[in-house]
């Protein structure tokens, strides 16, 4: 274990999660995450006066299938009393939704999936950045989404997507459960590293082309980088064409068709979220951090029912057995005609 991680985990607990003495903390992990990292989260919670224990679970399959995974009742039972769940493995699951509904909060170092690089990622994306500047910028971007009625995204590769934002609230996605400036709770569920402000998108709000030149996170597990762009067309938030890269385009379409049963096309639904990466230390190569790569935009497809409930957001949702993602590297993003991102460069919000 690298000694610098001690202060970083302390920061996550005290500044991002507002951990107080007497809090009951449950750390959930699997074999992908180094035992020293797991013990560090347990030990630091105890050092801060909390009660804490670790639950080691079997390593789940691909993150794309999180919404439909079935866990042991023992795992679900362990989450019924904790005040704060540190999730390094599960991500989306009904028992996590139930925990939030009863008043627990969840902070997820590693985006809900364990990884052997967790410590190194936290050193860069939390320890080597100004997390409070990232938080304040994310709040500004979220507020811009809330105030806007139309989002228009383009890219040099051919992206041309319109999202109807009328009545929607932006989400800061900054990794903070707690706002240390306002001294109040911000959210019920947060991913660390943070830095992915954006919006959850209800059905029938998206139309146009998404040209994927970053990554795809889907069936094979973790991420894949198409050699040439994959073109995805959506009409009223339903994918109706997949073109482009000679390998990834037909295989993505085949996979989506394999999920469709009895007329259920929910694997084709989306985007269900659009998030801007804002972390200057994030890298594209590792699943723990790729959605935070500064100046990119990541879209989610498929299920958004669990995500909306984890964030306690009231909106129309679509349930699906999968949730998969796709990225554009250098988008231009206009909100009611105001460019908040121009070819991958984020507007200066003065924070």
C-alpha cells in the first residue's frame, strides 16, 4: 500500500462523505481490488470513530449486466443496517436501491466495479487535483443543464444529437455526498473519482447521430476502443441504426438484438444519461476513470431505472437487463446556443 493513500481515503471520508463518529460503515469488495486498499477503507473509517467491516463477495460478471445480476441473499442482508456503504464491487443492484430508500448513503471508489489499479487511480484523480474546484465547476455545469431547454451535441466525426432538456435537472456527478460549502447533503449515491456532470434523460428526448470514437463498454467486459468510429442513430431515444466500424458495429447490433425478447427492445433505449468528463488527471485506458476524461462526453444506454432510484430522481424510466456506455472524445456541446464545451475544451466557468 502506498502511504499517500492514507490521506486520500481520509479526504474521501471527511470531505466527500461527511463521515461522523458512530456511523456504521460497510465496505463491499471482491478479488479485483487489492486487500490493502480494502483494509485501508475499513481502518480509516474506524480511526474516524465509525464502526466498519468489510464484506468480500464473488467477483461479478461484466458491468454491462449489473441491472440484472442476482446476488446471494446474504449479501443483500448485510446492507440492511449500514449508514454508509463503500461499494467497490456491486454498482447497480436492487438491494442497493433499497438501502438508499431506507436512508443509507453509498460512495463508490471505482465506479461500482473493483479494479487492481484503484489505489493508483485515486492518487491521480483525487490526490493530484483540486477536488473542490472540480466540485464547484461540476455544480456550474449541472446548473447550466438545469437552466437550458435544448442541448445540441456535435463532433468533427459526424455527431449531431439533440436532447430535449425541458424540465430536467442537471446532476453534478462530482463524487461528493456532502457539500462542505453549504454544509448539507448533495446526493445519496456518489462515484469516486467524480467529475462527470450531466443529465439523466427520460424516454423520447433524444434524436440524431452519436458517432463513437472513444470507447464502448458492453458485453465483452470492461472497455473496447473501435479502430474506426461507430455511428449510432437514435429516434425518440431508441436506437434504429448502428453503422461504421467493420467489427464493432455489427457485433454491437447483434448483441443488442440478442437481448430483445417478446418485443422488449430496452437494450436499444437511450441515451439515458449524458455526462461530461471534467477531471484533468483522468486517463482513457482504465475503467475506473474513463468517464471522467476531461472534455469528453459519455452516454449510457439501456436501463436507467436503478440509476434514477439510487440518485432518488423522479422521472420516467426504462428497465433493461443491461446498461452500457459509449464515449465521444472531442464534442462540442451547446445549451440553448451557449457552447459549454468546444471540441473537447470546457468553457471557463470562473471557479
